[in-house]
């Protein structure tokens, strides 16, 4: 199974990269784009064949390494 993990900054955490993207979009003529936030997507192939076990392993990976729970949120999607 494959886990797709989307990690984003929590609301209230400054996002200088998002602000830079927002400024660049405006500079390219994309008016109206605001409150841009950037994040990351991590895809991991897991050996588990059970969805619950795959989700539990991905959750453990996020807590221990992939995400900073103080500053980031994460969402896990299990793909067959």
C-alpha cells in the first residue's frame, strides 16, 4: 500500500515561503491570490496489506520524523 502524507503549517505560524509565492503570483498578474500557504507531500510505499496497519505505521512516521507537531498539521491518505 502507498501512504500519501500532506504536511502544512498550522494557522498562525508565519509562512515566509508562502508570502514569497503570493508576491510572485501578483507580479505575474495573478491578482486576487491571497493567504498563500505552502506545504509538502510525501509518498511512502508500505509493506502492509491492511489499511488500518498502513495508516498506523504512517501515523507513527509522522509523529516520530516527518512532521513537527508544534508547527505542522498532517493528513494521511492510504492508496491501494
